C-alpha cells in the first residue's frame, strides 16, 4: 500500500493545512466554482497510483514531493491555509514530466496545477539562468557562444581539464562543465540552391532550430535541414529566431513567455506560406503547441497562433509521416535505445514516431529494462533548468536511467531533446560508460545523407 498522506508532517507545514477536503456522501464539503483555476485538484482521491511513477517521490520517499502531496498543497492554498509563496516553494520541485497524468484514474493533472501556480508566483531565475537567457534570447549571441564552445572543445582544453580534474575544487563550475558535449560531428550547412527549378513544387517547411541545440549541438540544425531536404522539402531555416520561451513557460514567467512567443510567431509568419513548422528540439514543439492558449484574447497574435497550431511537429513526427528517401547505409550499432522526452511523450503522445524512423536504419532498437528500482521509461531528471537549480536531486533521479542503460548493454542512446541529452551524456561520462549519446537528427543524417559513417567516438 502507498504511504499515507500524513507523512507530509515531516515537511514542517501543519498537517491540518495539507488534509484534502472532507467528502460527505460523495460530495466535497468545500465547494468551489467550477471556474476556479485549481478546480482540477478537487478530483484527487489520494489513492496513491501516482506515487510509483513520480521521479521526485521515487528518490526521496517524501510525500510532500509526490503528486498527491502537491495536490494537497494546492488545496491548502485554495482554502487559505498556505500562502502562494509557501505553496510555490514546495511545487518548485515538480519536474512537469506528467507521468502522474497518465497514472491518475480520476483525471487529476498535478503538472498543470504546478504550472498554474507558477503563473501566480514565478520561480526565481538563478544567475546562471539569467546568463543563459541573455545568450539564447538573441540568435547572434547564441552563434558567438557556440563558436567559443567549439574552440574550447577542439583546442584540447576541455580534454585537458577533464583528464586532470582541475575544476574539482569548484563544484558548481565543475558540474556545468561536465554538461558540455565532448563531440560535435562535422556537418556542413545546407547549400544554397543553384536553381529554383522544381523548388516551388516542393512542400515549404520551416525548420525551427531550438536555442539549446544551436548553442550546445550546432550540428543538429544542419543535420535536420539536410534531412528535410532529402525528404523532398523546401526548407526555410529561420535566421531571426531566438528562444521559443520554453524556460519561461516552465518557470511561470508569462510576461516573458508572451514576448518570446510573439517574436517566434512574427518570424514564422514572415516566412509564410508554410506547410509545416518542424522543431529539432521536442521542448520547442511542446511550447509552441501552448501558444494558442498563451495568446488567448490577444487581438493580433491569437489568430497567428491559431494558424500555426496544427502545423507544429517534432522532427521525428514529420519524418515518420512522410515517405523516406533511399537510405545510404544502415546504422552500425547492435543495440540502440531511444530516450523519450517526458513532455513530448506524455503531452504530445510522441512514442512510436522516433522508433519508426530509427527502425528503418537499424534492427537493433531495444527498450530499456524495467524494475522497481529503475525508472527506465521515466524522467531522466533534467527537466530544463531543474538540473541547474537542484543538481544533486537531478542526478539521483538520473541514476536509475543510467543503470538501465548500462544493464541493457546499450551502445547508442538517441534522443530529441537537448536538455535530456546533455544530462544523460554527462552522467554516462562520469561513470565511464561506453555509450554514445546522439541527437536523432545526427543519427538519421548519417544513415540517409552520408555514404560513410561518422567516426565512432564516445560522448
């Protein structure tokens, strides 16, 4: 049986503040208007089905950091027993993975409740977050920073610092440096067409390259552009695109989210007409799918968001829905696994598409082993900026995934979300595991656009 909600006493918040409303003859004693922003919390029966799938609960066994514990916090806030600040401090630890959404038989959505609360009290940004946002919000700054990281990596300085462990006395900086990729494939940019003959007959699609991909995986947007062209598309690569607003959506900063959404929508409408908007980073697709709700009531941008709402897809979604070109080579890996980005899997239902496109090149696709102690199909603990705010807990959550990867004998781990890839590659490197970590676009580029395989190197 799952532990009783009374274990939240250890949190220091009075237990009476966390008790759910009393049910009398099947009705809630505390009734609220159905339009209440937290009305969904009233559906919770405290059954505990959400506990085994919650990554923060799995590593701490703390009811306060379980989905039903968070629902109790919301109800305590609604009843006036907690302040918004107190509730937001606790719900800061929700990873927004949405695994509890699928597990709840009553239809409670703790992840969405956490986002609703953060809209009232946004999570404070750290100094590092501010720095990253200064870079990623501006495409020129992102390109310049990517060049500096490439120089750091290719000069041998990164390899020297890691071999001598010169940063071990600076834990914060050491953690950040460990997240940087150690490898970048040489992929040329998409060449300018020498002739426009037949171009107008091709479907016109926009490639929205995520800011984290452009900063840490600059080969990914290039690979994605080549793939879309190989699939017979006329590719429009957005030049003026900064950040879609994903970190602001997750922190609850609605003002900045709307600003970034407006900039993204303006860039896309300037590139119209478009048959599709393809995102090389799955978190961008998740965020852009929320634009219609974010822009609700805006006299200009609500209609812009509506026109694009059904056109946004991840790279794997788009490629899986269109016939592929002839493959140049099969992938030289016996055991390959795909890592699901939680919000893409739970929120957008993207499960089979990446496995389908990979399966055309390899017969060695494996699913990670599962057990009570290994959250193989759950969250890796990255959760955007969560891995920077709470690195220790983030790494504890990641440990189960790393164990599953190594027990499964995986040679190549593929994903579509840069934050997950950075987090997992850093953990595998720390354990000196012989596993390559690559973005889906890089792997497919090798299979469909190259006659010779990319050199096999570890992450």
